[in-house]
């Protein structure tokens, strides 16, 4: 059964992202309105600053790097208020932005730089050694590495992004003409339903559509000046101006990128940027800035429910928080409400959908608590019997559709569904049909109110604190360890951390000569970013369960893990 969104369809933008955000005729807030403020230093960029820096940076790219339409700029950085102008400048110059986790090892960054074909890389000076080495492996010269943030390179070897702006300012380049439906704005990396991380091509149209779809779900309730009086949930009194968002999630991940680095330029809501979450700083900033809204992930919800430090702060300005990127239990949401009176709603989506698909509503929080909310406008969805499509073509395999309340795999269609994986038509065909239906790899059901419950995944993906951990990538590393002949990685849920953690099952060459597990852990940890470490441990097994075509039976391993935890 195909279900349509209960919202009326929106008129979607037909312009590129820069024009959509900066040349809008119905913008209510002035150029001087603060949009991004650094949580630790209070350094602030107004809307006008972001636009001006973006244009200067874009001109700088064109004049200094001969920037052409479709060139890729990679950014390996924690959230920083310098990132939005760099992103919009690159888009202005016709480029595509590929964001990367700055915790990546040289090997991980090199993969993304190589695969995306990046021309320039932006990073913090503190991360220069890793980025420089990665650039060396793929032939990106030092003078194509650009620094952001307050710390500059004293040797003058690497340009600071503000010098690129200064050089651009004097030039007369104009914005590139773009085709919003076909030109890629972002190339973010996701493992999709199977395999290693792939570049998810998101067009300008995908992104502008999703920014607008999201505004509708928030029911235009987030306001820049508090002027709106018809709020579903009133601001706590006294009202001190508009909403304030606390941005504690990384801009390099699609969730933070859309919701925190792009959408505030549409809504005008001042966004306080915290580059790295820690619970005390988060609470201090909520108290200091009278934050009204924050986007979080389940492990942060756990802090709000249980961490002792939280009760020493005044968090009463928070009207709502939104959690997403991984499953969250109703039990934790209720604990937070009981303890702090803070309502947590959920959103659901994927990198491949720009990302937002479902959002909880403000006005029915108590009725819909624990669900992922309702489908955003202009989207259609169907729940289907899961099927194994690893051999092929999503168009050819027509899965059986299920009805309301029945559990199956979620398929979606709409303007924010990606164009395909960069340079990987096979992976694209496995999840995207020719008529635009995208298999999410997530399993769940829709209740009679149209709310989504995610209950499982049919894809391999593991989520550690909202970050993607692709098992296939980890398995690729593990078999390089001397003595390991086969292996499989699965996610197991850790209730104390409110997240999945990766666990490896390993077969050794000679069962009579056991592996040194600690040595394997150390060796492995030095090869991967922090979030991919095998926090669920390593288990030695005689063989990895597989089907007749050699596919790992992860469900069997999950059953083994469950039996072990219950023993
Ligand atoms: N419940 C259970 C959830 C949920 C979930 C995501 O790294 P990616 O590709 O993308 C994301 C996107 C997060 C996000 C999107 C829209 C939104 O409104 C929001 O706000 C709160 C967050 O993480 O991983 C996609 C995969 O992450 C899982 C699911 O398996 C999905 O395929 N996931 N949200 N609420 N699982």
C-alpha cells in the first residue's frame, strides 16, 4: 500500500542552494541578524557576513584554483562557524562539497579524497599532518590545502580560507549557472545497504526541497525573533526574542549539515555552534544562551536522563529537542521528561534522502511519543516484504507491498531522494528503482496515525552514537591481520551507552594457535577512526555462518550475541 504524506504538497524551489537561501524575496530577518555564534568564543556571523564571505571565497576559488563547475572541495573538520561560508562559497563557484569526519585515519580520508576526486581540501590546522599525508597519497598538492578556524599556519605554506576570500574579493567573477536537478551540491559518504562507504550524490534540488520540507514539519514554529504568536508550544516566559538552536552535532554528517549548517539560513534562527559535545559545556550553553531547541542523538538523551551534572543547570528554556540517526527507546524519552520536563521528539532519515523523511510533530508530542513522527510533504512511502536484492536491479525485483501496521522494509519516493552513488551504478541499481523508489534497508511499520516505528534493519550498517560503521570496511581491515582467515562484524546494542557497538567474529588459520586478541584490538584500533573501534569485543569462532552463495548470515551472529548476553 502506497501512503502519501498528510501534508499538502509544497511548491519546490527550482533554483540552486545559494540563490534559494541568499536571494530570497520573502526573507523576514535583516542581513545584520546573527545566524552562527561560536559557543566557546562568541564569535558571530550574521546572515550578511555568511553571504559576503561565501561570495568572496567562491571568487577566490575561481581565481586561485581555476575552479570549474563540478570540482569537488572536501572538508575534514569538526563543526565550525567558518564552515557555512566555505560551503556556500564552493556552491556559488559551481563546486560540490564532500564532508569528512576529521577523526578519520590517513587511509580513511585518502579513500574519500580519491573516490570523490577532490581538488582542494579544507581542514583545521590541528589536523594538518593527517590531511597532508592523505593528500600526498592521492596527489593533492600542499597549496590546495586550505585552513579554517582561528589557528593559522605560521609558515605560510597553507592558505587560510580568509586569504582565499581576500584574494577573491578584488575579482569580478560571477556565480556559476547551475542546473539544480542535475548538478551535485554534496557528496557525503554512506555505506548504503551493503559494502564500503560510497559517495551519495545530492543535487541542489534534493537539498533545497528537504530544507523546505523540514520547515513545514517544524510548522514554521522556530522563529528568528519570537514574533509568531500561534505556537503549538509556547516559549517559557519571559520570552527573550526568537528561538535559539544549540548545534552540538557535526556538520560533516548529513543530519548536522542540513539541519544545523543550512536550515538556519532559511529560518533565521540563531545557532550556537559547539564543535564537540560534552555534557557540561552543552548544559552551560543552554543556560547561558537560553537555548530553546537542540538536535541530539540517543547517547545525549541518555545523559539528559541519567547524568548527575545535568541537574545543576537551568535548562528550562529548552522547549523541545529532537533525536535521530539511531533508535531511541520510549523509556528514555519518558525518563528525560520526568526528570527535566524536556520533550524529545524524533526524526528519521538517511544520507540518501538529504536526509529528513519523517519528523515528530510539536503539538502531538504526548500522543506520538516514541515514534519517528509523520512523513514530510511531497513524499510517498510503502512498506514491503524485505527481499534479497544483492544480485541486482531494484527495478526488476518487485517486492510485495504490505498494509498499515504490518512490519517490513521501508521504501520511499520524493524530491529529496538522492541521484545515485558516485561512480557506482551497480550499488545505485540495488537500492533505487528506475521509477524513483528507494529501498532504505530499514524495517518498521506505520500506525493508524501515520507515524513510523523503526524496529530493525535489513542492511548491514551499524550505528555507533549516530555515526555509520560499515561492517564490510571493518572486515576488510581484519582479514589483513596475520592469522585471520575469515571474519564478520555485527552491531550489538549496549544499553549503558544507548548505542550499538561493533563486534567482530574471527576465524583463525590454525585453531590450535589462538590469536592474541589484545594485540588484534590494538592493531585494529590504530587503523580506524574512533567510532569504528571494536567496542563490542572480538570473538573467536570456528566458522562464519554463510548462505549457499557465501553471504554472511548476520542474523545468526546476532542470535549468538543475544544468547551470550543472556547466558
Ligand atoms: N530511528 C532509528 C531513527 C533513525 C534511525 C536514522 O548516517 P545516515 O545515512 O543518516 C542519518 C540521518 C539522521 C537524521 C535524519 C533526519 C532527521 O530528521 C534526523 O533528525 C532527528 C536525523 O543518520 O544513517 C541512516 C540510518 O540511520 C538510522 C537508520 O538505520 C537509517 O537508515 N536512523 N534515524 N530515528 N534509526
